[in-house]
């Protein structure tokens, strides 16, 4: 059976799931439209100021709109955040002080946070170098939260619990909103003052609520992922309790400036428009994830999540089993990207990552994982991670080539 036939079969099998995704998009878009209406967003909010960025009306209203959408007291949506990692680091440095403990409850953090925490590298001002200790609860053998250990995990100096919503580069189920709500409840029972922080990258608009709507004190993410709707050129956000958002903003800028500075460089229209587009773009990416999972499971590869399972983020993992297959997969994706299709992905080092990576990302926004991309660390068990997608039909076209390039698992031949 050729790859195009495999794709057609997958598309037919997934029609009911695609319909359900469209319904989810509609509900999330209603939430976005309500916030825009409640805050009377108009074309006058598209203009911005220069210099310090004082009294930027568009920025101020966008913060309020974003906060309402995610069910938070406050938000700071800023082009000055370099990445999701930068936004997360600002939140951590804003909350934590010498002598505090940070507890990660979903196993090891994403690679780029290892140097922020101090698990790798030295001399860069990590949390560890500022006297902040770190502990993590390992996942169960099934890759889920260890609920029994969590019941007694909070110590007297546990100032912040870190909850990573997405699987990152690990082979585990990503967390659903109900999981995050349960974690927050268990933590607050032990110490109401412990801050529950969520790394929300890749998860925005996948479900009908965000972590701050179910009790999380603070969360952070990137604007070139889900909430930027594939058109925002840079930035990130923090959202949650107003005092904690301000503390994070003071780490982005400076104490005394906090969230009251930061010019938007005429980006306000894109920020508003990207947020409006975000539910639809996330829906398309989720459809692409289901399609990818379906065809590669049919070929005989382990996939996470499985094809018919509900989605919790916009990442689809495929265990290809060899570095050669990861490279072949990424080459196929790159060749069917709108930008840089002539480029050949090769393994290389990247700042913040421990292992060599191979990445395919012919995207309009450099590094945008809300557009269709794929990457993987060249380490056992050799898993490639697909992210994003502006429309599922683009994913389908690229998958035809990827199926041919990767072939069936060696063991099944």
C-alpha cells in the first residue's frame, strides 16, 4: 500500500475526531471573542509607543484580554521575552529566593530548563547558584504522576511546585487540565502558600480551560507557540495571580519598572490577531498530530499519544529507533516546508540542549513550533517529536514523503 493510500485511510478513520476538534475550536473561539468584546478592542489598540513603552494602551488592554481568556487575575504579554524558557525563568526568579526549594512533580524538566535550575552548567547565575534547592518527583513506571508520593511531598521550604504540562523530550503522557487541577489541590492541602507554577508551553487552547482557571497560581509560555496563532514574530507571556505576574515582570525588566514598561514596536495588531487565530491554528495542529499518530502506528512504530487518544498538547512523538530514521524523517519534513525546503537538516548542538539535535523547521517565524516542525535529540530511544501545523493538509502532504523515507520498522520486515 502506498503512502497516499495510507493517508486517505487515516483521514477517513479520523473524521469523527476531526469533527470533535472543530467543536472544541468553536468553544475556545467564543471565549476569545467574549474577552475582545468585554474589553472593547478596537483599531486604536493597534498603535504603540516607542522608547520606554509607558502608557502603551494596546499592550495594557492585551494583558487584560489575555488574563480573561485564561482565567487569571493578570497577565504580562511581552515581545521582550526571547522564548518560553525566558518567560519561565523570569517567573521562577520572580518567585524564588535563597533558601527556598523548587519541587518538580512531573519528573525531569525540559532540557532548556536544566541550566536555569543548575542541573547542568555553571557560572551563569542558575537558581542553584542563588541558593535555591531543587528536587523532583520521578514519574511512575507508566509515565504518570506519582500521586501517592505527591500526597506527602511538600516540605516547609517548598516555595514553588513546578508542573510541566507537556511531555517535552520524554516518553510520557502530557498532563491534562484535570491532572493539573488535582496536583494543585493536593499541594494546597499541604501548604496553601506554596506557589503552583505551570510550564504551559504547547498546551494553550488544546482544552477548554487553562491551568490558571483551575487554581494554578502562575503559568508561562511562548508566543511563537500556540497563543501566537502562527503570526506573532516573538515573545512570551506570564499569567496568574497579580502579585506573582508583577514579580516575574520585575525580573524581565527591573524592580520599579515591572509590567509598566516595554515598547511593543508596532506589534500590537499581530499580537491581537494572533491570539484571535490561535484556537483555529491549535485545532489544525491537533488534527495533524492525530494523523501522524495514525499512519505511523499503522506502520508499526510506537507513538505517543496513540491515534485515538485525546490530546493534551500539540506534540506527537514517534519512536523511530535509530538516528538515521530521525534524520530521514526530518529531511522529509524540511523538503515539504514552505521556507528553506532546499536545506538539509543535520545533527548539531543548540544552546540550552544537552544532546545533539536534528531539526526540521521551514517556518515563517524562526523557531515557531506552532507552524509544522519536527525535531529530536540523537539519544536513545531515538524519538522524533512533531509539533504544530497551520493546517492539517500540509501535515498530510509532508507525511507522504516521511512514510516513504522512513519505511517500516526493521523488526517487522
